[in-house]
C-alpha cells in the first residue's frame, strides 16, 4: 500500500497547525495530504514540508478516497463530519469530546493502551489534553502499585481554548499594562493577570464538564473503573503548556525515589526534579516538546500511602496533535486502516 491519503480538518486552528509540524517531524508516510477548514479559511495557503498547500472548505467530498481523517473542531461539528468520513471508508482520529465516552470508540494514549486501537469501528478519540498528561504520569506508578484515589488541580493555558483565546490574552495583557479597559470575549472574565476556576460549563454536581472528563477518561484509558478522581480545573494566563498538581493515594506505600525510577523508565515521561537547585517543570520548558515533565515528587503529608507531584506538558503537542499522530502510526503499523483490512481479507480469500 502506498502512503495513505490524509485529510486534516480544522487545519488553521491552534492544534491543526501544530499537527502539520508534527506530521513533518515524525515523517509520517503520506500519499496525498488535504487541508480542510471552514469556509472562512478556505483559500489560505499553508506550508507543509516546504510545499505550499491550499486550504479547502470541508464538505462531504473532502473525504472521498481518504484513508485517515484527523478532526480538530468543535464536538458538534465532529459529530456531523466523522460518520461521513467513516462512510467514505476512512479511519477518523477525533480531537473533540464528541465520541470519547462512546463504548464502541477507543480512547487512546498509545504509551498506555495502544492495543485498544485493535477494536476501533472507524472512529478513535484522543483524550482531553489535561487527562493525557496526567495519565502519562499515573500509569507507570499504577502498574507497580494500584492507585485508589487522585486529587488533581490543573493550571491550563489559554491555547486549550484555541488561537482566538491566545490572541485575547495578548491583547488584554497589553491593555492592562497600558492602563486601558479590557474586554472579555472567549472567557466570562478577563484572563490577563488573573486566573479563572472555570473551564467548560458547570454541571449540577458543582464540577465543570472539564473536571468530569478527567474522571471518566482516566478510568477508560487506564482500564481502571474503580479509581476515584476529583479535579479542579483552572485557566491561567499562559499561552501554551498545562500544569497540574497531582496527589495520589496508592494501595501500598511508595517512596519518591521509587516513583522517580518508574517515571524515568516510562516512554514519553521526563523527570525534572531537583528542587534544591530550583529545578522543576514549568510551562516554558515544555513548549515544543512531546515529553510529559514530572517533578516536585514528594511524600504526601496527609496520607501514608500518598505521593504528590507536579506535571507539565505542551497541550498542543502531546495533549493533542502528537497523540493523534501516534494513534495513526499504531493504526497503520497494525494494518487497521479500512483499505488495509480489505486488502488483507482479499489476500486471505485468494490464498484459499
């Protein structure tokens, strides 16, 4: 099979643009690449591997002959487009929350549950960016000492809301510094020089939808339905990079040294933990990296079986674009594209 035909929907957004960078960096084999977005962005040109490609408006015809479709748009639009792409014969990797908790849709972080791609039925989901970095830090510890409970407080950058929110932070910051009034559009309040304990709508139980995602998605990815998770998600005036304070209760005691050793050996995790020399993960350290950085690893003073740690990651890369492409790599490697499966079946039939 030649390189797959790849369609990227939402390519002009914050995640879409990073996805093109990661696609080039990882040298993913592409036969044909189609860039799609809304009608507002149609006609723009983007550079991919030194080649200028024109952005097309997304229509049902965009998926004709496609093998892989990456979708990074709102959940409502994903729900409309993904089934059309699957009907056209493509495998969809979706960045929205539209399908994450569907029983028939794998929710994948390849370092943790790559085998789940085997049972896809045309759509695979990537987790919420805040969930992804947390489970990357939890899973290597959970394998050695089952986790019972997690308390997490996230400090999430504005790029999680998109490119327009990043621009709003830039504009508001200038306005505040120059003594001008600010206007909040992407958030209910000013984000510059402030923090908002509010990401996504509030639910009846008092949590936000973002916080509840961290509970449900963690259980699904780690195949650990009994883990208790309580999250508080906060938006902070940082452009790129999410940070999390994570408190973990294990079945048995675990020392910080044991945790450091387990984390350092896990693919995609980098331990940055020397507080005596002011060395710990910060958002400015993770931008442009696919690693999840973990530091401030210490005994939790409130529980004998507990550890506390600080986790930082580039939410546009491992939290979205890179994770999506890693899933695609697993799908291709395992021969799970729709046309690959058809070719395998045809070959078996001919061999009879």
